[in-house]
C-alpha cells in the first residue's frame, strides 16, 4: 500500500486486501496513524474524569458557560494520549490527579497541580510517561499552571 502522513484522510474500504502483508488497507491505515483515526471527540460543559480507555481522544469545552476541569486517569499506562482544545472562552483545566504531575513550560509541575488555558484554539497534547506523570508533546497558546 502507500505511505501515509498525518494529513491523509482515511475511509473504511469494503474489503481490500494488501497482498504483501495480508492486511486490509483500513488496518494498514490504523497502523500508520497509531489508531488515531478512531479517536473520539468529546465536548465537556462540566467537570469530568477521563478513563484509560479514552486514550487518543480529543476533548474540548465547547458549549461550556464556565470553568471545566478534566481529570486525567489515575490508572494510565505509558503511551496513553489525550488531545485538549479550548473551544469556548472559559478556563479549561487539565488535572493530573493526586498521583502525578504534568511536564509543561520546560519543567515538571508539582504533582496534583492542573494546567489551564482560556483562549479559543489553545491546545495541548498530553502523553503518559508512566508513574502517572504526563508530558506535553504539543502546546499551542499559553497554558498556565495552578499556583
């Protein structure tokens, strides 16, 4: 099959076999995108605790009328990944929970301290690196840290 990039769009084919490896092109696309094409987009208008099973999903505060705090799963394993984007001009807080911290703005923040943004289109991608710690892989805009 072909080479895939992060800008490619994938559509589920009926049943198309790739003769060289036996995978359908859909399965090949999943491998090429680290299963991200199955990610879920969820809007939050109230606080929520995310689960390990929601890894690779996108979360926003679209429709919120005030601050929304999203707590990361406490049972996350290394590689668990979440995408966050501010879609309403209210504070979106990402809380690592009591057992871990977030690496952002050049250093690890204090355990159990959230990060926050409130301007539309600010975004962050967080990946669990084990021990309930999270590293920011991509940061758009200004994300502050709880003090």
